């Protein structure tokens, strides 16, 4: 093999090695997952109530965490504690805890402490079909998202 062909072969080999390193190290170096929240068209209160497992009117008493706070990636959650004034569907606790994603990009809902909301929520899914798993899921906070219809009452 002549010297020019040998240099070309070395360059190709180095390029393949560099590409392999970049592609192989991307998961290790921390490529962030992409999130998106998209709701389809307007939905009536009746449809929202039908889709939700629990519907209530209540006032936000406290919260832990911040939706769209610095460094929020959408992987975490924010928990709100509600004082419930009226229940329209399902069973609620006193106080009722409600959880949402910590980023609006992953459908997190930003609520204000002291404000009253109509809440359309779902229950946590049990890990399996056993009675113990269902009871454990019932003790977890209810879940809400941007598309679920929860809104402030003025």
C-alpha cells in the first residue's frame, strides 16, 4: 500500500472511532429527554367530570415545590394540600393532597396558595391487583395535569 492510501485509511479509521465515541458517550454525558404537553380542543365540564375519577371544589392551603421553578426538568412533582368545600365525584381526604408534574412542559399545573379551584383528578394506579396495593394507591395524592380541566374559581 502506498503512503497516500495508508494515510487515507488512518484518517477514515480515526473518523469512525471519533463518531463511535460521540454516539456511545451521549447517554453517559447526559442527553436530556424531551417532554411536551399538548391538549386537544376545548372539553365541556361534563366531559371533564366523566373522565376524572375525583371531582371537588377546594382551596389550596399549602404546596411543596414549584411548577416551572429553576432546574425543574418535568421528572419531579409538586404537591398541593387542599381544604375541600364540596365533592362532586369520588372520595376525598381531609386535607386532600394533589400532585402534578413540576414543569408545564410535562403538563404540570401551577396553582396559587389561597385560591379556590374546581379540581378534576385521577387516582394513583396500584402496582398490582392485590387489596394491599389498591389500599396503598388510595393513600397516595390524587393526580392532576394541564389537560385535566382543573381551573380557578373566581
